[in-house]
């Protein structure tokens, strides 16, 4: 390096002290420092300082409200979760009690059927009456559970939702209507548990002959 080149001036102790002093100025100290040079500018700075203070207060309030809202939300979520769990347990308990009640009533039907079959009188008619009474008791249990039989009358229209067609047969019933019920169906509260199995009429021979003559 040339002797004639001047090295950059290093900050003096006085400059460092001024810098530290400037950084430490805030609020009223800053306003006082500015006012010593320009009172109008100092007034503007004062307004800004007040505005910043207000915004800081508002921010603190909003943050506090947000924290409170988050806590309430967590409590609400926890309460809803607990409610769902209680509702689920309640539903399971109701279902279990309903099943237990139904089984108890069916056991009574079974007991009556067993007593009827164990009758040693040898009277077939008496046995039949006992079984018939047991069947009626069983039907009452089903009725109490809102279970209804699906047993269409002969000649009724075929319902694809409620009837299962087993076969077509010659019958005195009008063609394409129910000729007979092979096995009754059941529905519960409007829901089909099983459809009735039916045969469907193809019409009688006389009806078929009449159709043939009319077509000729």
C-alpha cells in the first residue's frame, strides 16, 4: 500500500456513543430529540408514536381474544366428541335391551310350544289347539314389534317388491295375478324382511280357450 493512500476513517469513540444513544431514544426521548430541530416534525412523530402504541394495544387485545376463542373451540370439540360417544353407548344399550326383551318374549312362546308337545293326553286335537295357541302368541309378539305378514289374496296383482314369483300355474285366478301363496313374507316398519313366495296364474283352460276363439 502506498504511503500516500489514506486509510478509511475508523469510527471514533464519540461516534459509537452517539449511535448507541440514538438507538436508545424512544417515545418521549425521540420526540424531544426531534423537537430540538423541528417542532412540526416532532408533533408528527408524536402522533405516530401514539398510533403505534394504540395498534400494539389492539394487537394484544386481538391476540387475547383469539386465544380465548381457540380455547373455547377446543372445549366445544371435546364436548361434541364426548356427546357422540355417549350417544353411541346409549344407542347400543337401547339395542341390547330391545333384543333382550324380544328374546324373553320368544322364550315364552318356545316354552308354551314345548308344553304343548309334551302333553301326554294322546289327543291329537288337543295338541293341535295348543300349537295353534302358541302360533297366535308368536304372531302377537311379531305384531308388537311392528312386523306384518305379507300374504296376498288369490287374484291380487303381483308386486315385484313384495312378492317373489316361484312359478306360473294354471288357475281360475285371472292371468298374471297371484294364484297361491307358497310362503308368506314379512315386513317391519315398511321394510321388507322377506318377500312372499307366490305362484302366478296363467289363466284357466276355459279362459285360454276363450282367448283362442276371440283371436280366431
